């Protein structure tokens, strides 16, 4: 029989649109003598938080986004309004929206890594540079205020 050491890591969705884990999970993962490493996925919400979709998109039936409610009606409009305000913040500090969104996730002290999809080398570069923003606590306070204005947080 093997002795157990507890949970070493946890993979959970976390983004500015999926914040359930921020309060319910991250606090617990940071406790104890050996904190649980958190790997955040869906940080860009299937591309929605990149800012790429300016108007309501359509996808083939084989694409998960075709039935994802975040890409439909009022949920898309809500995300679009949040992104418009976040883009202003990103512009003010001279970074891209994907970098801002991924940086916000990485700035959570319990998050060890963000799992981010990319289709091109440029997309990898856009999000990989987010790690340099982790210590920008004033920036994250502004992002949290913007999100709160849109019902997040």
C-alpha cells in the first residue's frame, strides 16, 4: 500500500468570464503545508477573450463554439462590452488584450500555469509574454474594477 500525499495539482477553468474557481477553489488550493498547484484552462474562453470577435460569430456545427452560450445573444454582448473596456486598459499600458487576459489569470498566486491554445506562432507570442505582467498588482486592481462593473468578481 502507498501512502498518499494529497492532491498535487488541479486543472480548473479560470478566466475573466469564468471566475467560479477564483473564490471557491483557489483559496483552498493555497492552504496547507504543500499547496496544490493550479493549472488554469479556458483562460481565453475558446478565443472569445482575445477580442477577435467584434460581432456575433457563426461557426460550423462541428465547432464547440456553435453551441457555447458565450458566443450567443446577450452573453456574447456582455463579453463584448467587458472586452471593449478591457481593451482600453490594455491600450493604456501598451499590451495586447490576450496578454492582459492571460496575465490576469497568471497573477493569481495559486495558479502555476495557464493552459492557452494557439493556432499561430504570433498567438503564442501574444500570450507567452503575459508572464512578465504577473507582479503588476495595480494593473490587476484596475482589471478587477472593470470586471466588477460588468458583473464579474
